[in-house]
């Protein structure tokens, strides 16, 4: 219960970071000069926190934790990718590097889903 509550708090904080990147920049001492810098702030701080919140809300309390490693990677990439997409919409003008990151995040999500599905149906 406490783990899920902490996950929810982290997810709420993440949403604030995603939608208030200038405040995040202030807190971490960053000076975003371009739309891509803003997108990176959203993805790095808000997206990562969102992924961690999702992990805490989703992870079981049972052991072993090892099979959940793919789920952790999946949730982190979903959080970061979501934040990056929000940045694309709100900040506009993503550079090529942002598209590469988003593509990599999407590929990692798909691979994780495929492996999880294969393991689920193989067991």
C-alpha cells in the first residue's frame, strides 16, 4: 500500500516536472536555450520520475524480483517517451537527436513487450 502511494506521489511530481520544465531548470541550474533543451528537461526529469512512479505502483511485493527487470525498463521508457512526446507538442521543433531518442525508446518498449509476452505464453 505504501509502495503504491509513493509511486502515485512520484507520478504526480513527474507530471509537474513534465509541464513545468522552466521550474525544473531553475532547480537544477540548467539554462535551456532551445526547444530540444526543453524536451530533454521534460524527458530526463519528468519522464524518469514518471517511470519510477509506474514501477513502484506496478511491481509486486513478491520475490524474486528478477523477472520484473524488463517491466522496470518498460515503465522507464514509457515515462521518458511520454514526456518527450509532450515536449514535441508543447515545445515544437524537435531536432534529429530528439527523434532518435524517441525512436530508441519506442523500440525498447516494443522489444520489452515482445519478450514479456513470449515469456508469459511460454510459461
